[in-house]
C-alpha cells in the first residue's frame, strides 16, 4: 500500500467551475459493464479521474495495462503503490477486443510504472499496440508511458509498434518535481520526449501535460512550457490538480478558467501544435480531438507506418 501520510484534515471548498453534473446516459453503464466483462483496468478508475463519468458516457476510456499496482508513490496519484503482479499474456487481446466493441477510432493506452521489469513494461506496450492494430487497422493509437528510466532500448521497443502519438507527462515544474514525483526527474522526462522526436521526427507527435495548483508560479510554468518546446514537444495539456484523497498532496490553488485560457494562448504562441487548457483537462481528456486538426490528416496520410 502507499506510504503517503495525511497532509490535510479536509479538502478546500471546490469552486463552482469544478462542480460536475453526473450523466444519466445508458452508455456509461454499458462502458462500465464492458470493461468489467473483459477484466480491464482504466486510469479513469484507478487514478480517480473526475472526468470518467463524462468519458464513459461517451463510450471512451483510457486503458491502463500491466496491472493496477505501481512501483512508484507519486504524491498526486491515486493509483495503488504495491508489489506488482505478473503481466497477463492475454491482456493485449482483451484491450483490442474492447476497442472493437466500443468502435473506437482513437485509443489511449497507458500503464503503471513497472520498475520491477527489466524493460519497464515496454514489450507489453508493443504487443498491446500491435494486437489492437491487427483487430482495428484504422485506429489511431496514443500511448501515455512512464519514463522507462530513460532507457533507449525501452523507448525503441514502444516506437517499433509505430504509435501515432507518444505522450509522457512532465506533470509539474522543475522546483516541485522532487516533492511530487516519486523517482522521476524533470530532466529525465524531457530527455524521453527529446529522444522520441529525435528518433522519429515529424512521423510522430509527442505530447506532455502539466498539473496546475500545486504551488507553481507563472514564471515556473512558462519555463516548463518552454523546456517542453525546446524538447520539440508538439501537444500540451494543462489542467487543475485535484487531491484524490486526504493522504495525497493538498491543492495549493484553484486556477480560474480565464487564467487557463491565457496559459493556453501563451502555449500556442510558443509553437505547440495543439493545446488543451482548462480546469478539467487531463492528459487523455478529449484526446481524439487531435484527429480533427488539418495538419494531423496530412500527418496520417504521409507519415503513418503500419
């Protein structure tokens, strides 16, 4: 179990712009039942994502492979920290079957950090992507990966399956990284993104996300955004951090929607090809919107390797 200690006796009052209405569509139950039937984990549930009601009601989900036990204990994350179980050999097929039943055109595949495995779970990523593609050749595959300890061979293994989008989250600014991200480092995350772009260039989109409200300053946020651009990161997500439980890091600030809009515009001016910035934005929230971009259609037709 996680070793995080209680950091606050109660959560601060949630502002109105963060209050959600629960959906009533039958699609939510259908998605929940499908995931249960195929024995699949999602980051929606394991990380207690506040958007999972909306996403499941639209028939989408972010599949979390390699189990639901993480080898790291990041102060912001609700995923369980524990000794992981063995990889399930049939999991790639179950994920592929879910994409088929749900009729997905864009799938996000993520995983817990598996520092117990020599390759960090990279081969499991590769197999999952390939089986998904075999069952659904037209699908767009986005991977949201751990840092693999910046090992080239692990990064190359994932890239060998040719995902269209390679996502690795920087999560927070340089100063806060040591106290927020277990074992991860700021420069290592930038290195992973830089290597992917260096290996694949314009034939792949790189993506990263930052949480706001953990105590960062605007100057620190802009510096992190600039560092991502210097690593040739194409896509940026900015969202409000919400404390999953009282055992996790407290919210320092609730950032207003108009400031998120300003930060999003600043990111576009920096040269990011696509930016999603808002209180409820998460790394894979509305991920399929990237496929609506005109330059993405060109990217798909000219550079996709299957």
